[in-house]
C-alpha cells in the first residue's frame, strides 16, 4: 500500500495521559500536514512540514501538542496531559510541494482519540 | 479570514437521482483553489475535484460536475445518477495562497445518503 498510513487507528486513554500518533506519508511527498476533525465538523488545520521543517502552526495547537518530522519522512504528533476536549480524529495528509497548480492533499484514514 | 459554508447538513436521495451539494466560500485573496473531498465511513478523505479562481469554466468528469460562480462565491457539486456507493460525507474546501502555504479550510460537510 503506497498511501498515507497512520498508527494507531484508535486510541483510548485516560485524562492526563500522554499519547503519540505516527504518520507515514507517501514516500515522494515532501509536505506533511496534521488536521483535527471533531464529530460533525470538517477537518481543521493544525500544522504542516516541508521536509523536516515545521513551517506553520495553527493557534489550535496548544503547548500540550508537539509535532515532529525528524528526518523529513514520517511524523509524530504527541499530546501531553490529554483532556476530554482532545477527543477527535487526527488526520495526516501529504503532498508534493505546492505549486500554484496543485494543492491536492492525500489523506490517511486517521487516528481516533478518545479521552475518558 | 477564510470561511467555507455548507448549509446542507444531510441529503437523502433515491438511487439514480441527481443531487447537488452547495458550497459558499469567503476569502480576501484573488488567487485561490476550491476542492471537493469525499469521506466514506472508513474515514479517509478522498480528493474529487479542484478548481482555481482564474477558471470559471464548469466541467464534467464522469458522473461529477461542478458549477463555480465567483460572483456569488459558490462552488456547487453535482452527482448525476447517484449510486449507493456515493453515500458519504462530502466536504468543500478552500485553499488560498496566503503565506505560500497549503492549508485547506474545510466546510462542515454534507452527509449524502443514497438509498435503493
């Protein structure tokens, strides 16, 4: 399978615990994005990387959230001291460097987080 | 700020009917891109169509067609001869070039149910 893969697909945790999600993008894609989707809503942008550089972060990304892409390949999204409001689907997407003619993102199936 | 509005929360049709999904957007940019994505129950967002702000020509691609009107800031999407497999949540999304990024702003989605 050469699409975007995310792990784990589901995570149930207790409030206050730390969780980490992993995303493996399409291999030739140098851009990687994280989005969050809550029930009944559209995905909301969290952050994106160009290779290993994190170029933009949304204000939604509080200090408890940290994302890395150390070698410009896979990425991790860590949430520290989880809160019930963090319960959501965390979507990863990748793309080639955006030219003015593209912008298509390829999404993974997401990691669903439930905080009890 | 960018905004995408999908006023239709849920639409139900009978198979073989045509169905149009509405999308209205707001942006201050003169250059932008509009997208439609499909999200089946598996959760993976699937790219369907893209249109740039310079081209208002409406097109047809198989059973999909779209109507882009800058004067009303609308980007409506039509599925002709709907099928049960079309049942999914459909998201309209806007990408502008502010900051050179590739951030998508999504609407809240329209749940389409196609019944036999």
